[in-house]
């Protein structure tokens, strides 16, 4: 008689735990990066009323008679399935699509989280709402070494990008074969001249608008000259084209011998992409290096976790990269609060690397991963837990009534 009561009591305890887990899931239905939990039951030891026996030549075998002694919680597992996407438009909101955890540091301990809502602190560090610092690799001279040690990701707003003088450039396009060549005598015919502008920078970052003028001097031959504000720069050079292919031949590098204290050297303009076909004339300068001074104004995130700095001179340069960690058994992580986890005894050690490598997911900026709690499933589980609790309480009531009848046998 007492067995049924104690079994029912274990059922009450187990279903109360299921109610607790379900209630916590529902409470965190809108928690960023939250992963739902499930309760797993298993029966406890059973009391053997009669042992079983093996069959013999004369008799058949018998099965053991066993009475169960209740239920217990076998475990509470975590569902690490992907949560839904919520677009926020904030440049410091990051979402992991796939496996992996952000690495944060609180005090002397590394923590791991799926919640990608970060912001800046007073020192420019990317931090979680509770102040843990986001970890990754900082860039140096526009390069990020992911083989180095992890550290806080600090965004140096106001950082100055020094100017770089122009060294090389490219001009490509077509010079029409129908262009006019200057006549040697009267009547004087003005030769066809085509001009394009190249923006070059000196060592102080000052922009110079340099005009490159192409003048046809003979069949399949053009003169190339440079000037700034009408003042010639250096000497003109000759650019030849093949009569059969229309491609530039011979020396196709135009050496622009700029002068001045702020020009540490000349500029080499590559003209190998020039052609002389029968179509229209069209020139395009491209690949001109050098830049003016710029200051860091904002950041953007790429899919591999690279944080690109956007500077006032319209250039972009990597200033850091987020680190992601994976575990052999994420279910073995210990919850540390604030939607974070710490390394557990059965989780394995973190494997840290770049997003999109080694099975790690990709990153999306301006979005957050929401909770993966399924309300329909949770409310169904709530009903099941309630009915299980109710049924076990009825067993206790019935056992109590039977005990009462037993006591009443002696009046």
C-alpha cells in the first residue's frame, strides 16, 4: 500500500520539475539567443516480488514479477536548434546562422553565448548588456592575424588613417581609329585630342586632378601628355597600337614624373589595356592607389566575422574579427546566467576559430537570433505535466482512502 503512495510522490516531484522547466521556457519566449530545455523521465528501481525461472525439459519458464517504485528525472536537455531571425538594423547586433558561440570575457573567465546584442562601453569595447567583453582578434595595419591570442574587440572611433601617396594607376579603354591626325601643312587640321582625369594624392594626402591627354600623331600612334591646371607635368610619351589587332604594343607604361616636395616619387600609369578599334572613344581610369587622410566613422560586419572600419575618405579597412567557439557536446555546457554558458565537465574544450570554418556558422549584422521556444509545444507540455501531476495526486488520494478503510476494520 505504501509503495503506491511513494511512487505517486515521486511522480508529483518529477512532474513539478517538468512544470518548472516548461514555465522557464515560456518565460524566456522573447529572450535573445535563449535555447529551450526539455525534461526527460525514467523509472526508478523495481522491487522483485517473484523471480523468473528458465524453461526446463518438463516445465516452461516464468517471467519475474516486479513492482516499480516510481519515476525520476533522468535529465534536462537543451535544444540548440536555430532560433528565428529578427532584423534590427543596428550595426552591433550580430546573429550566428549555424553552430558556434560568441566568446565573451567577464572578469577572468571566458563565457559563451548565442545572444549577439552588443554595444559600446566608454572605452570603445564591444560588450554584452551585462558588461562582458566580446572577444576576437584586432587588426594591425589593415591585417588581422587569427593565429594570435584573443582579446577584447575595441573600436577606435576617431582613429586617423594616414595619407598614402599615389604610386600606380591604370587607364583602359578605346581610342577610335577614326580620330583625326594633324596635317603637316595648310590647310591646318587640328588633331583629335582625348582627355581623362586621374585623381592622385601626394604624401600629405592632398588631392591633385591630373589630366592625361591622348593626341593622335600618326596612324596607330598617339602622344600621351600629363598636366595639372593647364601646367604640363613631365614630358609626353608615345603609345603605339598594332595595325592588325588594335592592341597596345611596345612600352605601355606612362611614367608621370611629378615634382614637388610632397611627391616622394613618380607615378606609373599602366596603359596596356588600351585599344584602337573602330568604335567610339571611351577612357576609364581605374586602380589608382593612394588616399587622403581619413578618420574612422562607422563599422560593418562581413559574413566571416571581419569588422570593417568605414573611414571619412571612403576607404574601408579591417580593424578586427570576431571569434566563434564550438564544442563537441554543447549540451554539456553549464548555464552561467545572462544567456551565457561556461565550459562543463561533459562539454569538451572550446575550439575557437573564424566564422564559416571548421563547421562554424556564418554571421549576419543588423539581426538577432531569437528564442527557439515553440509556444504551441510548450503549452501542450504544460497540459501533459498538469495532467500527470493531477493523476499522481489521485493515486495518493486513493491510497489514503484504502488505508482509511483498513484502519476502519477495527472499530
